[in-house]
């Protein structure tokens, strides 16, 4: 499935801020190492309080989803709350630079 198709599915859901396809699933506060689509929301809502069309699917295109609550103040560019946490308790994200020469 193309990135734009995933984006179209997720952006229609309430509270969705952003999503990434390059992280691993966190379960019980521990990284499982399992690839997932991580969906960042302003607040998590119990499934029973949402209509079926508002739910983030448990998987998209065969890849499990992981929903992470990220309050608007934590989503500020440049000065994020996670960025102010001790490195030992920050959640790992992938990144870097690729030399294309």
C-alpha cells in the first residue's frame, strides 16, 4: 500500500496528529522489535466510545498499528517534552543521513 493511501486512511480518524511506518511496536512499555505503523494521537479514546469508522485499524496492509498518545504541547516543533526527558527514558526513533553519492 502506498504512503498516500495509508495517510488517507489515518487522517480521517479523530485525534490523529501524525504517523510513521519505520518504528517498532511497544507493548506494556517494552519495545517488541515488531515493525508497525505508529499512529500519534492527541488522546486515546476507548474503542467503545468511537464509531467503527473512527477506529484505527489493528493492522493496515498486513502491518500492525501502534497508537501513541501525544498531547498537543508535546507536539511542538523544536522544543518537545520527550526531547527534555533523560536519554535513558526517551523512546528510540530511527533517523540519520544517507550518502547518495
